[in-house]
């Protein structure tokens, strides 16, 4: 869902088509269902109309800033482009794209308005995604107050970070939760993950992150398997795992957890949707969410 749509009242359709032609976008004539249709099918929306009409149209559809499309309102006089939803998530960039048509972008997100780059903007520019999305508020606030240090760890490393530290990894759509018995070998872990990905029709390069319980920090086979697959493995504490529902009964209850593979996948996923329920492969369990 990355395409662009221009929604316009009938009297503004000629201008809407001009904008659409410049951006390679589709035009949707305004109707009571226009925004609902666009929210389902497009990642970027330009509303060529008054802000009041646009706000009333999109308000009932908003769910989560990480999932909602970017929405920019352009006034009927084509003077200003105002991001109203998803400024850090594509709307600011969309408004800037309209500057080539003589439409002035009006940026209101605090970091960009002051000429600073948000953590979300840095992630996009560097081709990464943010795993712990709750961290962005604290990080962006810190960017407003002072320089925020940036650390790049390319190879094997150990990082202990607080909730105010944003974790950026290579882009991907899926989160893979992994559980395993003590002493499992790397080959068995890798084989299990590959089988699960194949079952779900997902390529390894589509994986955002792999996740497991913090109790597996010293599990050499698991660490090596994910490293050899070129993945990022994060360890989640008990509270984080237990905050997620585990649809499938798990023996992890013996160690005080609702589960490992499914809760871990859900906890670090973008949409909190389980696409592959827990599968057992010998000593390894795997679940996938997006």
C-alpha cells in the first residue's frame, strides 16, 4: 500500500488530474466512501478540498499512526499543502513533492518545522525500520532539546538500551518469533526458520526482525543461526511477552510466560497480525506476524 490518490470534489477534478499526472497518482472523485476506499488501497492521500471536509472524512478511519495512510490537504486555491495525518510517516514528504507544482508545503511537526530530522525521517533516509516504535516520542523530544548520539553496530555485539532508545534495523514487513530448547544447534534453528518462512510464502529478506525471550540470551545456536541468516535478533523481557495474547497453548507457562514464539512475533510486529501460528520443528518453535 504505497500508491498515491488524489480525492477531489467534482468542481476541482481538473486540478486533481493535473496533480495526479505530476505525481503518478490516481484520482478518486469525492463521495461519502471516497476516504474509506483510499485508506484501504493507498499509502498516500491528497485531499483537494477544505480541511473541514477532509478531517470529517478521515476521523472515523484513523487507527494507528504507523498504519494509517499519509494525508495532505490542499486548499481549492492550490496555495498550500498541509499534512494532517502521518507527518513523520510520509505526509511531510508528500507535501514537499507538491512544491514542484507551486503549492507551498506547511510543515507542523516540531522537528521538521525547526529544521531538524525526526527519528522516523532518519529511518526512511537510511533504508531502515523502527522496531521499538514507542521510543520515538522520547527520541524526537531529545532531538528538539539537543543532539542525540547515533551508534551503528555492524557486527556481533551486545546492546543494552532503555525505552528511550530507538532501534533501527533493515526494512522488512514481517517479524519472526522463535522459541527453542536449551542447547539446540544452529543448523536446526536455521532449518526451522526457513521451513516456516517457506510455509508462509515469505522470503528471508522480507523479515524485519527476529525475536525471542530474554531467557535465551546465551543460546549460542539461536544467536548463530540468526546471524548467519543476516537477521537481527532482539530479546524481549517477560512483561513484554506476557502483554501479548498467545493464541496457541505453550509449555512456556512452566517458566512464567504465556508463550514465546507467538508473543515475541506480535510484540515487535508492525500490524499486530499473526500470519503464521506457532509451528514446531523438533526443538524449535516459530511464529510469524506482520
